[in-house]
């Protein structure tokens, strides 16, 4: 355990959105995400009082499968308002684990701050046997008050690990060690409130990001399409017909897709729809012009981003440009 600090404790703004960390097990097999308030979660971890003065705000109360652009906007605004206050050392956000990586990456692209912004969640409901939420929250607060966490962008803290927003992904449906940063090293470890940091993040984020949220217009529609053997044109055409301004293909292998689907994507790109090739494999780099002639077809390669993060970057990228070459530069920079 860290020792109590001398002098006034740092102030942390704790923004709550729900998730299993606020979940309550029900009588049967299941549980209800987002059942508990943030006040209840903080009250369950009295040890937080040795780390920080915590100001709480319930921004939403949902399972993160229900995360929306509206909640993302609210979170971004509330996090930005918090870090604008020089008395606030950092922001912690409690969040369901299902889409935590998307929210973390989104915030890492739109939050203008050097201060720590840390997301945390839990795999077990708050009232489950050996719940992981209390220690994850303790570690998240400990990371957010640490000067060494500054300028590292948005972080995800869970299961004693600290992950960069760009690298982290959920890899397991139920187990505590679900978060992995398989492409890169961890940002660090958090051992019972003692953070240890390793390498810095590799790409642009937060204070160095060029993305801002358009105030009055909704973000453009971007759909993810999962490729498979025997795939035809239908889903690609349906997405374009539904108004998609961008498509992220969770391609087979190195971001590949078969001839009929490829032809549909080429037709979409010709109409001005941005087509990003990512991979369904869960690892590796999708490079340009390997088996698919991206230059000729006007496609974009996702580099290391998984499909869900490629969707976040493409959504924000499309608020700046529709030029595939300029969009490609974003995928090499962020
Ligand atoms: N579906 C829930 C959510 O993402 C449960 C997952 C969790 O929080 O661990 O909010």
C-alpha cells in the first residue's frame, strides 16, 4: 500500500458511466451492469481516502455495449472541463469493459491535456465473490495522481496493468486478464497502488492530436464489416445504402477480402466512401499494396489499428478530409 501523502491530497475528478464495475449480481446466473452509483463504488473502497480527494460525477449509467456518440461527447466535455481546472490532477473514468478500448482511444484523440486520463472497469460485478473493481479503482486513482503518468495519453488500468489507449484490446469474454496490449509493451504495472511505468506511447495523442469534435454536426457514419470465406457484396452495399461515409473492413489475414467483396469496396471508394482495410486476426500490421492494390483502388490501410479503433480514427478523420491519401496519413500518425 502507498503511504498517506504529506500535505493536501491531490484532487481527482471521477466520472462514472456504469459497466460491470458498478454491476450487481442477481439471484440467478446473471447480473445487471450499471446498477450501483459512483458514490456506492467509492464508499466500498475507503482506502481511496489515503490517495486523493475525489470529486464524483455520474455521467451515464449503462453497460458499455450501449455506449453512444452522445455519451462520448459528454465524457469528452466533462474530462476537458476537469483538466481545465488547475486544481485537478487527473481524471478517472469508470466504464464497462466491452467497449472501453473504443472510448479510451476516442478520448485519446479529442482530449487536449497532458494530465492523466485513466479508464478502469471490472470483469466481476461489485457484489461478486472476489470482485476486481475495488482494486482496479484504487490502482486507477493511484495512476491518475502520479506525475509519471502525465503526457502518456489516455490509459486503461485493470488487473494490475496499465495500458495505452491505442494498444489495449479486450481479448476474453469473462476472465480477469482480458485486456492485452499484444502489439506493444504495457504502459506499466500498478501493484496495489504503486504504479511503475515503462516505455512512452508510440503515436500522437491528446495534447498533440489535431482532432476536435464538430459542435453542431453528428459524426459521420462508419460501419465495420467482418470478412469471411465466401463473402459477397451484400453487406458492403447495404452499408453504403445506409449512408456510411466510411467502411472499415475487418479483413481476413492481412486485411484481405475476396473478389466480390473487393469489387463492392472498389465501387464504394469510387463513390467517395472511405474504405479502410483492417484485420480480423487480432494482431500485426496491415500495410498498403501487398495483395490488394490500394493505390489503384483508393483504399486506406489500417496499419496496427484493430477494426473497432480504426472505426474511431476514421470517424474523426472524416471530419477533416475525405481524401484517402490524407486519411492514410492519419493511420500512420495516430
Ligand atoms: N457488458 C458490460 C459492459 O461493458 C459488461 C462488461 C464489463 O463491464 O466488464 O459494461
